[in-house]
């Protein structure tokens, strides 16, 4: 689905504005913020902008780069924020309402009350926006518990909620009497984490709450109105005692699905909102067609071990180095993906991670898988041998926490010693495997093996999808295990048989007429074919209205 199609679905919903998060990222043609805001204006929509620098959004580290400490007036962080705003805000100021643009409000940070480690920080962000020319309404956004510490003088506070049973709105009214009330994030559904059911929120339950809010004269913004995908390695995680990585799909059970379909929620909300509007309602645009392409046969594979020659120069150190501190990417460190740690061992015994594996490691002896280490499993037995053997740990960053106090502790890879028979292992060789497009493209220069012989895992598997007319689709990988999917060199996202997500959304613009290269990085078990479907598959569901909020995060 294109940006214009997504915006049109908002417009024909009697929606008057869209909420736009901005996250810090390198140059990317898909992320042209100014063009997106202009498009919204051309379609008759207003824009509420959240420039961060923290946006949450179940995005890796809430959209922040790898800086510590975060969200304080520490000089290293404020310097980075100033550099970011110096580049971003001048692009936004001409698009403000007072200058003829669609931006009607700008949010000062996001849910800072849930973090609140520096009393001066919110004032710093407010002044950073004002001093660079932001002149529209400023507001903040917090949940019930964050309202007390999340405000800043002269800025309208708003609240985030899903139910009305916790007194969120009265609490907001008490904090700022005689001011307009607004729900900045009305949670239309909820996000998913790997290994748990797909979260849904009943349409009727949502409608009753929205109706009550509107009848009380409270403004409302739907989060999410349109589901999305956390492409590549950009999914976040939650950790309020237990680490839970989120899925690549961020469908959220929103009124518009991840792929742009209308839902019962959409139609009921549209009908409800029409009763509050004097404007005639035009018909929403037709849903864009999708296609279940014929299955693609896997034709070739190449093992991860063979692919190492395409990775950045290997690094050596006596102690393991976290991925962020590797001298990779022009000494900027590694941000995402996998890191391979290797060392020689001369004995056996109990390999203990000491909770230093972040987040999941496949453990190999001479390239043979012997176990998995993660937050729950922190020991692997290694057989005894007097001969020299190579111990390899392929460590995956499954996604950094995007909300709460754990934001300050999000280094990935091996973040400390691991021991064998209580002796810390030394003399590591480390490979950065962030699987960028350049790395995937370099794989083409290697000799791939035709299928038919038993592959050595982990491995990359390749097939070709021939398309006459590119259109949206979903890719499904039944009988595969866990890994990453690439379309024409671009990282689509993670796949994992534990669910709930069983299909990855491929937007039509990612495809091209003719041959399209499909590559699956598979950790444990591959199948012979790659399948496609018109619709997603989320497996077992659970209604969030029946769950306590604390159990959802």
C-alpha cells in the first residue's frame, strides 16, 4: 500500500488529522517526512507531529540511537538531540499551520512521565522546539501514572488509555482544570510478542468507550488507526521484569489492518463519527487487491559459515565485546542483527552465560549446534574432550526495549563474561552480521549450492518469484523454524514458528515486474518452498479487554 492510499483511508473516515512519529534514522528514500506531511495536507488532513527524540511506538529503543544515558540533560545526549533538531526542525517549520501548512500541533517528547529521570529534561526539549521556530500548539502525552511527572509549564497535557475504569480522564482534568481534554493515544488494540497469542480488542467494546469520550466533549486520537509493519530488525521489546521481543507485524488489531483492509471497527467508527459531523460522508476508496502468488521453490543455499567472508573484517579481543562497541561500521558499532563470537576451547563442562547473552544465542561446537542460550536458559552442557575445538555463539539482538526504565540497559550481543567450568572464556573472534542490503548483495558473488544435499545450518536459502504485475501479498513459511526474510535485498522482517505471526506482509512497491529474489536466513530448519497468501495469519487470539494492563506489557 502506498502513502497516498493510507492517507485517503484516513480522510474518508471523517478523520481530520494524523499523528506522525519521527524517528532518528539514516537517509532512506522511504522515509521522506516532508513529502509525507505535504501529502497529508494535499488530501485535506491536519498533522500532529511527534518529533521525539523518543517516540516509543514499539520501535527498537523507541526510535533512539545507541546513546547512554537517554532522556536526560546529560551533555552527550543533549548535544545529539540538538544536532538532530538542527536538521529536522527547519524542515518542519515551513509546514506549520501559521505558514499555510498542515502541522497544527507538536508534541514535546513522549510518555516522559513513565521515565522521568531528570526534572529539567522536558523544559530542555520544549525550549529546543521553540527556539528553532515551532509556533503551533505544544502538548505532552502520558498514561495515567505518567501524568504527574510528564508535564511541563505552558504545554497542554493529554492522556493515553484504552479503558475508562482507571480514572484517567478525571485525573487529567484535576491536573489542568479549565483546559481542553484530549486522549492522544486511544489504544484501538495492542501489540504482539513472540510466543504469545495475538491481541485483539472487540469492536463493540471500543465503540462504547469512544462514544462516551465524545459525548463528554473529549478529543480523541486513535492509536493505531492503521496497523503497520516493523520492517527489518526495527521491532522493539518490552521488559518490566521479563524480556519479551515484539513481532515484525504491528497490525495492532487497528481499524485499518497492516495491509490496509477495512475492519468492523473501521465501519462502526465511521458510522459513529458521522453522527458528530455536519459534513457529508464520501465513500472510502476501494481496497487494493492482493495476490497469493504460486509457491516458490528454494533452489540454492549457502551456509552462514561460508557467508562470513562477506561480513565486515573480523575483530579480536581477549574479552567479548557488545555489538554496540564493536569497531564496525566505521567505528560506529553494530546496531542490529546478529553477532558471531568464536573462541577455542580445550575442555568440556558447563557453559554458563551469567545472563550476559542479549538476547538469544545458538551455541555450536565445531559448527554443530549443541544448544540455545537466552534469558531463561543460561546453561549448556559441553562434552569433554582434550582436543582443540571451536566454540561459536551466534547472538541475536531480538529487539531493544522501547518503554520504561530498562531503556538505559539495552546493549546487545555478549555483554560480559561467559564461563566454561567456572572459568571465563577469553580470546574471542567476532563477526558483525547486521545483514544490511550491501551484505545480502555481496552474497551473490559466492558459490551457492543447489538444493538436494543436506545444508549446514544456519544458512541462507534462495528462490525466485516471477511477477507480472507487482501487488501486495503475504509470505508464509510453513515448516521453517526461525530467521529473517529478504525481498530483493531488503530486510522484510523476522519469522519464527512460535507465532503468533505466521505471515509477513510484502507491500507491492517492494516487488518489481519480472524476477524477484527471495532469500530466507534460517537458523534451524528449512523447507523446500516459500508460500504466499492474500491474507495474514495470526493464530490464537486473546481479547485485551479481559486482561489486566500489567499482563499485556
